[in-house]
C-alpha cells in the first residue's frame, strides 16, 4: 500500500482472530515504532508482546489488580480476566518515564502514543487489524497494575493494541468537514 493510502484508509477493527503477524512482520512494526518523534532521544517506548498463553497471564494480572483495587463482583472479575482473549495478540504500550530530564513526562507519553500509531499503521499496511484500547487497566487508573504485571515503578502502562486479522468488513470512514477542525491564519 502507498503511504497515503494507509494513512487515509486505516480503520480500527474491534473483532480480530488468527493469523497474527509473524516475527519478521513484528520486527518491521517495531522499526516503525522506533521512528516515533522523540524529544531528547529518551527512547521512552517499551512494549510487551503477548500471544498464546501469555494472554491468560495478562488476564490474571487484570483480575488481581482489580481485586486489590476493591472490586469484589465475581462476574466483573471474570470479565476482566477474559479481556485479553478478545484478540490473538496484545501489545502493551508502556512509557519508561525519565524524571531527571527537562523534557516533560507528557512528551514522553506522546512519543509512546505516536510509536503505537506507527505500529498500528505498519500492521494495517500488512493486512492486519488493530484496536487501541485503554479501559481501566492503565497505570494512572489502577495503582496495583504495575506490580501485578511485573513492570517497574518508573514505567507507565498507557494502553493496549489488540492485534490480529479482521473477520469483519472495514467500516465506512466518516467524512468530516475540514473547516470544523482547521483554522487558517494568513
Ligand atoms: C489512547 C486511546 C485509547 C483508546 N481507548 C479505547 C477503549 O478503551 N475502548 C474503545 O472502545 N476504544 C478506544 N479507543 C478508540 C479506538 O481505538 C478507535 O480509534 C475508535 O473506535 C475509532 O475507530 P477508528 O480508529 O476506526 O476511527 C482509544 C483510542 C486511543 C487513541
């Protein structure tokens, strides 16, 4: 696909199944991530690539973090445990926060977000589907999450890319009016 075709046609797919990207295809996707704009070359982006039984481990971490956060409803806890099973692969998006620099933490998180979008675009270009989700299981919403996921305290889980192959047709891309979003100063 041409770059602009990818940019203009990318949609998110909430329903995903096998096959997942190969190791080589993921290497390309991470190379795209590492091209994210990065103030001060802090390289703040970290990822955990989860597939197969790894998803059960992630589900257990969600369940335990929710429990420690006070959730007692067994139905909800089971639902949390099953969240990672919504796709055959999940990529955890993490920012390794550097507080010793003058570069604001928000910029470090923004760089991770762009890296995530680069991964999404690269995978879409290869014919895969991606759905970016946050929900309750991000560091700033659950203070027990890092410990349950075995992630350093100086790092922030900012979201998840659910990855796989689309089993539904791409939805229509909404047509938005440019003038609702863009101002012009001449
Ligand atoms: C940072 C971020 C977090 C998101 N979190 C969720 C989420 O938790 N649940 C959800 O349904 N969509 C979430 N979305 C939105 C979807 O990924 C998707 O963009 C949206 O459904 C619109 O679809 P489209 O990308 O095909 O236009 C999030 C998007 C971003 C950028």
